[in-house]
C-alpha cells in the first residue's frame, strides 16, 4: 500500500511540475548530483505561513528516502520583508529540482492571505472575524490553504491584542481555528435561500430555532430590503434571546442599493450624529462608498445599532458581511462602526500576482552562487548552513 502511495505521489509530481525541472533532474542524475540550498522568498511584505509547504516537503522526503533540511528564517506568524529569504531548503539537487513548482504553490498565497487577515484583525481589534472564504476558493486544496492562512494571520494579530478570527464557516477546515484543546466546528446559521424558502425573515428565524433550539441565533435581515423593520421584528419575537445576548442580526446588503431608510443625505446625517469626525477628513471615492454609500456602509451599521438601542435591544449583536477586505476594515475602524463580528472571504489575495513565491539555488556543495541580481538571497556571514525544521 505504501508503495502504491509513493508511486502516486511521484506520478503527481512528474505530471504537475514544470517540464524543465523534470529535465533538470534527469540531467543531474546523469552527470552527477550535488548538494544545493534554495532560498524561498516573496517580492512583497507578508506574514510567514510556510507550514503547508514544509509538511509537503517532509512527506516527499520520506517517500524518496532522502533528507531535505529546511531552515525557517522567519517562524510562522512573523512579519517578513519584501525579498527576504523565508526558508532555506537544502538537499540533493536530483531530489529537489523537480519540487520547486509545487512547493512554491503551497507557500506564496498562504503568506499573502495571512498578511491580509493580520491587517484586518489589527484594524478592528475588538471585532471577531469569521472566515467565509470557501466559496471563493478554487477547490479543496485552496480552501484548506486559505483557512490555514487566516488562522496564522489571526494568531499574529492576537499576539498584539486583537480578537482576530474566531472561527470559519465549514467543518472541513475548522480545525485550523481550534485553540487550547477546543475542537472547532463550522459556524453560521442561514443563507438568503432559507429566507426565500420561508417567505419572511421572521419565519426563517422561527424555523431555525425550532430545528436548532440550543444554537445561538444569527438572522439575515437584508433579503426583503427591510433591514431595520425585519430586524426589530425578530428581536421582539425572540425578546428573551435578545436580552441574553444570544441573538445577532447579520447585514449583507449588496452594493446596488442603500440599507432601509438611508440615502446619501441620511447616511451623512447618521454619521454626523455618531462620528462626525469620520466624514470631515479627506476621502477617496472608495472610502466614501464604505462610509456613506450603498451596501453595508459604516452609516448602515450605525443606523442599525441606533434602531436596536432605541427599541430596547442593546444586547443584540451585529454581524456584517459583504466585501470586507483590508481597506474597508480600516474605514470601519475610523468610523468606529458598531459591529461585533465580520464575516469575510476578502482576506484572500486580491492581486494574485503578489502571491508568487520564488526559489533560487544559492549554494552548490556549500559554495555560494546565485544568478546576477539575486545576491541579496545569499546567507550572510555567520549564518549556519543547513539545519532541520
């Protein structure tokens, strides 16, 4: 069984790696092997998230009965500057040369996504984040990678006092968010489809409560465009849950319309009542949209909080989703938006070309050598060579 697994791994590597790496391996095996060291780096600042790559290399090393040494220069969760070697990988050139393509796939996107998650969590340190990235991922491998990245970026932000990501939306990758022996499961209550099925926001909430009586209740309120009206109706019906803080309203209003009761003038008025300073500074068009535009704006969140408090539901929580990336989180922080949880898949890299990790051989049999212009990757004097993970 082990032999068939090793054969399948070998076939997978041969099929999915770039052909010139396969040919390099064949040439090296014919003319003589050398011990080499690769330097792995990205061209932009990131948070170190190398575990998936390291685990895969360890698996390949066992299957190939070879030794692959990985010297991690920046521990998981630490900040890495642009162009700084993240990991040095040492071993047989014959055994490493055809691994570059697949190894780099497993590190670059994770590091950039971790950096995005870190920035978002630090921008809103008192807000919990829920990773809702799965629907935006290109398959199971990316789904696992992005959940891992969110957990790494979140841990880095928590070390600086932020609440960070409190979980994710599916069971398959929830393990990345488990802490202190607490096994996590996916979180979430209802999609818009359930509201449409039920015929009303309140009826959908009743159906959920009857089916899952022990679960905290988070209710979508934007399906019918009555975020305030339907939200308050749910609160009145579930007054006990509302008073206990076990009820939350989730606003996911899309960008084609304003939240109930708002227009540009009223959006400005809402912020003027609560955070006048937020609208008196210079703003780009994008920042203004996040503040007073359509969809889930800062004004929309303030209006919902205002309505809940006026109706006597101060303990009801607000969950926001729809386009919450780094920039939107920064604007929400400036507007002191009253949000408790943000559901987001927008920590996924937006500019995918920024995720490209690169590897260059920097030593051959212990002799430093790298292509012209990449001398910054060479080990500095005094740095140890080799070294285990």
